[in-house]
């Protein structure tokens, strides 16, 4: 089942995406709320009602009216929180090699994550960026999950049952802002908080059964061999597989929920797949060829991401009409440069 959030006449709705058409769930079953947050809070009972509607529309048993004029939103337009993990060893190892530092052994000991701005979540369409964001603006090709029920101290062996569905995530990153802050061992904060794109819809786990593959040795949880690709202006720049995740979403949930509640509507990203950002690609290119020309996102660029079974997510990068810069607000510049 593919769940989609959309807007008509400035009102948000919850629907099913079936064979290229959108059907409003509430109009098919009045007990199903007309927004994603309330729907997820209803737990398994509402999920089963939605699956029944989905099956009835597909079989022709229910003649639902499709939506015609709408704006597609992020599947979860108002997540209760947004975390991002660090699950792909290839990405971490390559990034460290490019900086000429050894692979950090702690990566293989436990999964980590950071909190990003859940109020900057958006779906397909234009992404408006400030001037400082364009100082090494980057995409990050990721998968993400949405939590479907409340939990605390969830064990990895039970954690997959807390996943309502999967989707694509583009964790846009302003690398100069990110690196500036992380010199102080804090962040990434302003390097990440301006936009995180998710979509185009939320795919329930049952649709991915055919892609299931064993977790890596010593790990616990469901893993899916889903191809991951990214294009910028029609040129393929990244290719990987969700099956390459070293830490599973179940293991990330186990860590996230330790001593705290995870809630319906929480979004958790996988972290960047290997080759899944310009930072890694540029670093590898320069390591192999000093004449390599680095690439970063520019105004007007079209970023397309596709994950097998999860759809295609498309965004156009736009520049805000301002010259306002926080990179120019540093104090004691003379002292730092002496």
C-alpha cells in the first residue's frame, strides 16, 4: 500500500496512490482520519482499514472517486521528530579515506544518529535555499522509515513491527556551514536544518517482501535489496543499494528508543548510501586525480532520486531573493586571521 499526503484548496488530505491515481481514504471509510498524523496515531486498526480500502479499489469492489486537482506533500507533512542515521559503512569509510584518516572502529560497535529540523520537512517540488546554502550545497541519497506506534526501550528483534512504512529521503546539506560548526564538535545544525525532503509516498512493509534479503552477519532486522539512484539535471551521479545498509533500521530504532519514547510520525533516515553525495564523490575524484573538477548543486538544478519499490522523488533547487549571509557574521575575524 502506498499512502500519500496531498493538498486541495489549502487543505491537507490523506490518500492512496494506486496505479498513478490518488483516492481519498476518508471518503472511502469515514473512520479513517483525513491526515497522516492522526492516521498513524490510530495504529494497526486504522492501517488494516486502509489496507482493506486499498484492496477493494484495486479489485474493483469499491468504486472510489479519484482526485484530479491536487498538490503532493511530504508523506508525513508534520513529523513528530526527524532523526538521521549513519548506516552505510561504504559511505563512512570512503569519506574518511578521502580525508586521509583511518576508518573509525566505533562505527562497527553501535549505530548513531542526529536530530534534524522536523519543521523543515518537505516533499516534491521547489527547494528554496539561502545564499550561504549554495557554498557547497549537496544532496544525500537515503531511505527513511516512519514510526507507526509508540514504544520505549524497543529491542532490535521486535523493532521492525514499529515501522509503518518506507520512503526516499534527500538530506540536503550546506557543507561549508556544516564544516564550520563541526570544528567546535557540535552540529551539523545550520548545515542541515533548512530542508529535508521525503517522499513521494509512504510504502508499507508488505509491499517490499519480494525484495527482502538477509541482514549482514552479526546484525538483526529486516533488510531489502532496493536499488538506489540519483540524477542531477538528468545525469546519473549516484548508484547503490539499500541492501548495503550495515546497521538495520531495527537496530537504529533500538538505539533511538533507549530511555525515550518513539512516537507515531517520527521519521528516521538511513544515512547516505555509498556514492550518495557530492562530498564523497568529489573527495574520491580528487584523491584519484588532482585535476578533478568538483561539483555542487546550483540554482535551477533538478535532483531526482529513485529507490526500487519506493518511487521517484524530484526537486528543483531555487535561490532565495536575498543576499543575507550568516557566514559573514563571524566575530574577531582579524584575530583569527593573524
